[in-house]
């Protein structure tokens, strides 16, 4: 994101967005030895939280030095996108679906790396790559919900951990999809990016939903 002057509310959202990934991270560490979720899913979620925290930390440190955080955003989106698709692969039981997700993962990572190096693409916004990932995750999350409703294997959805995790991904990707879709259009007509607070709020809600899902992983005594 480019540098603009915002008020205290926006700045508070920025700091809260940077801190909120610590909540699911802490909950993962709390429930890791007392969880009904597979260990590889816990590790994948932990990695996703760590990637998010490190990208924000590196951005805070490197931003004032290099005046351009776009390379950091590119790398973050490639890594987080790969982890998210891996998480979905772990939670689908159908082998054909797993193979499709692996193929999508390969295409997404290859495409994103190509955009990163193509004509010094790392210097610019990675809008195309981000939108591609969001479309993939939206489709996967909807398909996962349809699978749940069709198979009827889960008695209580509100107590099923991945119901909340999937809801978090669907909410975040469907909300921020429009932010990135209209980003270039908005910046052509104004120096202020009024849509960005939507992204910050969506990130906060995403981490809250993710935290609820992680807490649902805990085995009941």
C-alpha cells in the first residue's frame, strides 16, 4: 500500500491488523497438545500465522528504508496462498479433489513467481495474483460447504472447527476481492485509497473467526 495521511482511527486499524494474528497463534499454542484436529493441520495454521506476523514485521522495518513494500507483499501472498491451498487439501477426503487442489496450487505458485520476475513485477502491486488466489479460495470454500451439507457427516456445524476456519477464508476472500478488484480504478481518480479500511476490518474479522475455529479444535474434558 502506498503512503497516505490518515486519521487516528485508520492508524488504530493498521496497528490492530498487525497485532491480531497473534491471537490465533497463541490459541494454537494453547490447544496444540489437547486437540481433536490433525497435527498437520495445526502445523499449517501455525505456519500461516507466522507468515502473516513476519510479513507485517518486515514491512514495518523495511518500508521506511526502501519506500516500497510490494516485494514483501508478493512473497507473502505466494507463501500464504500455498499454505491456504494446502490446508484445504488436508480437509478434503476425496482424492480427485485433492489432486485438483495440488494442480491449482502448482498453477498459482508458478503464475505468481512469473509475475514477480516479469518486467520487474516485484516493484508493482500484485493485483492479478491476489485476485486469482481469492477466486480459487472462494470456490474451494463454497465447495467445502456444499460437501458438508451434502454428506451430512457433521452433527453440529457450529461446534466443528473447520466450519469456522472455512467461514473465515470465505469471508476474508469474498470481502477483500472487491478491494483489490477496484484498487487501480480508485487510485486513478483520487490520491486516497478509501477502500483500504475495508481490507483492514476484513483482516481483523478473519482472524477472529479463525481464532474461534482454532479454539473449537480443543478437546472437551
